C-alpha cells in the first residue's frame, strides 16, 4: 500500500471539504490540525478548490491534503500541481485511474459493486472508496463484498456520521472513513472554525478509542 494511504489509515477519518472561498482554506486546515485530524479531501466541486489546496500545502506541508471529486485527467494534473498528495474520485473511471498509476499518484476511485471492485483489482489497487456508502448498503455491503476479495481495503464515504462511524472503524476492512459532519458548509461559510475544531477533536477521539 502507498505510504500516503497508510498514513490516511492511521488518521482514520478523512474530512471531506467543500471550499467556496480560498480565504477559508488556511483557517480550516489549522482547525483540522488542532483537532487532531491533519488530513483533508478538498473536493473539486468549486472554483476555489485548486488554489485552496495550494494554500493548505504551502502553509501546512505536514498536512495530508488530497483532491476529491476528481473526474478528469486535467483535474488530476491541476490538483497535483497545487500540492495534492492523493486523488479521490466518486466513481471508477479507467482513464483517470490509469493516468494516476502511470504518474505514480495515489488514487482511490469510487466503487459500488463487485464488478467495479474487480476492475480496481485489475489495475493493482488495494484501496477503493465505497460511495455513496450508506445509500449503497453501508457496512453490511462492504463486508459482503470483502469476503471474496480479502486483500481489498475500503474508504467508505457518504452518510458517515458520529452515530455510525464507530461501527465502520471497528471493521478491519476499513482503511479510513470519509466524513463531512465536522466541516459542514454552513460552519465554513460563517467562519465558525472554533466549532469545526471542536467537532474534529470529537472525531479524532473516536478514532483513538477504537484504534488506539
């Protein structure tokens, strides 16, 4: 497994962030670091994503910042140029996966079915995103798919919250969980970084309780 993905596994929970304003990137990253989760998946859903990743990477080189919702190879290049240490996509796009592997960029594509999981195995991947996790069957579905594919690890995202994240993290097939409850848009847009830090600390504590 790639060293970056190993460190994501050690973090346990990856905050999935949507940034509409570049000015929010640095205070958000500081809140996540202070809260004990020095990791973020900044989604490429907004125009501010690329520059936000660049600001986080420049100011906090120790932070594991990646790009999420990456749909094209052009976005891959923009994300990596900005300092993204890993790439996450919502679905399995063979072109994007192949491109990342050729460039030796850590890529975690999204899957929902055994067929997509086998595609990931065919590319030599050992970690996939399971998305949208709760809508696609949650932990029961992951365990069912993991049974015949024993070496695959999962990063479930979508519907993960403080009420169900413990159960996910207790499963040895889960590398880490993607979650947005500690970085909700209204908290970021209102500049309530103190609340983000508080929620992040609570999330970090859950990881410590379960994984030590």
